[in-house]
């Protein structure tokens, strides 16, 4: 009886304290599941390992979704406080990005395992992902402007999360097109993906500009947020990756509507544009590494450490795709080196997260804490 009560109490705590930053776990695991099978050695093993991680990632996504829905059902007043918290609401963008790794997994692993139905699921999930990404890209910044208090010195790269989801959806759209027939519907997905790219990359670069100003004026972020600098690699890598995959599909699809010259132009622009973005990403990667090394002795573990995985993963994917299009061995070598570093970082962060999940140390809602403190202050004033 006592064990049952303890289990029930722990479950209630998990639900009440659950926050959307847990979906960054699915983002990181999802990108590792997709990239591990790209290694040219032990193909049978890496493909099976990637498929296993993809299935595990789906289970985690369902679990986290259930916990978050339950929080809104059982603690709606407390759940709404996320829109008042200047940091936690930004992690809503992690939900569509985590979903994107699952739909991409249907394209990579689903068809050999589940047949053609996997493609149907991938396309359906892409539409869901687009709706979520666009809604969050509009809603979260509006809430930031309308009801939250922000200062330049407290700004971090976490501001990018609700914005980047749209370009992740654009990349998934390009990957999906590689499995669809050349139809007007497919052309529509291509054009929509370019629009999604514009909705994300341009605001993201505006945020990166402000972030560079913040770093210059107020120095490096605090040790608790030091890993957040890696997030800046996300929109850069994803932006390059999207240009490459969309540029690959553009010539054939646009030729079907009499715009073959535009398609060829977009293909070339994808390669050139990705090289420029990857160069910017390389600069920011060095900055993120130096920031991490600066705080290496005092870095406290938290879920923010998952910023070491997804941004580096999409950056590595972009370089891999570029190597495939250019067929240059040294670019492949660089991409595999980054991918190996990604696997090591993922194992490290996943181990610490599993330990914290089991012991319940990582279940903490800052927005709930702020809400309870505000209630106590109101109660004191009333007395």
C-alpha cells in the first residue's frame, strides 16, 4: 500500500512539474537515430541501431505528450503559467521539432519495416508538424511581446526555439518530396517549404544578431545557461540542410510547371547558400566550444545540455548532404568526424538524463515556482 501511494505521489509530481523542455530529449535522440545509419561501416548494425532508437524516440514522444496533456487536464491554471514565464514558453518550439524527427524516421526506417503505409504516416505527420510549427512561431513571440518582461542581458539562444521549428518542417518537406510522385501537390509542398524556410531563417538571423550584441555588452551567459550557445548552430545548420534538400527536388518539380530554369537556379543556390551558412556555423561552433570549455568545471547538469545534440546533428546532416551532392571525400570525413562527436555527446547527456529521470531530479517547473511565489506574496499583502 505504501509503495502504491509513493508511486502515485511521484506520478502526480511528474505531471504537475512536467514542462515542454523534455521534448528536447526527443529532438536529440531523434537526430542521433537518423544520423547513425549514415556511417559507411557496419551498415547492418547501424541501420538496426538507428531503427531501434527511432522506435524508442516515438515511445518517449508519446509519453511526454501524455504527461503534458495530463498537466493541462489536471492542473490547467498552473499549466497556463507557462505563457507568463520568459524562458519556459520558448520550449514549446521543441514539440514540433521533436515530431519532425519521428516523421523523418518514417521516411528512413518506416518503409522497409512497415511498407507503404509509412509514407502515408510521414505525410500526415508533416502537415501536423507544419500547423504546430507555424502556430508556435506566431503565438510564442506574440506572448513575449504582449505579457512578458525581457532584458537584453538575460537573453539567450533559447529565443530561437519557437522560430526554428518552421525551417525544420521545411527540411522535412524536402525529404518527404524525395518519396512523392511529381504532381501539383508535390509542387505545393516544395513552395510551402520555401515559405516555411523564410518564416524561420530570417527571424532567426535577426535573433542571432541581437544575441551577438548581448554577448558583446554583457559577456558570456551564466554557467546554468552556458550550453544554450550551442542552440545558435540549429537554425544555421537546418537552414543549410533545407536549402540543399529543397534545391535537389526543385529542378524536377518546377520543370513540371514550366519553370525548369528556376529549379536549376534554386539547385545551384542551395549549394552556394549552404556553403555560406555552414561557414557561419563553423564560426559559431568554435564560439560554443570555447564557451563550454570556459565553464567546464562548474557546469551544472540540466535538460539544457540536450542543446549539445540536435543543433550539432542538423549541422552534421547538412555537411553530409553537401558531401553527397559534391562527391568530395574530405567533406565526408569532416561530417563523419562531427557525427562521431555527436554520438559521444549523446551517450553522455542521455546517461545523465536517464539517471535524473529515474530519481526525479529533473522534474522542475520554473513557471510553477514563479506562480506559487506570486500567490504567497498576494496572500501576505492581503493579511
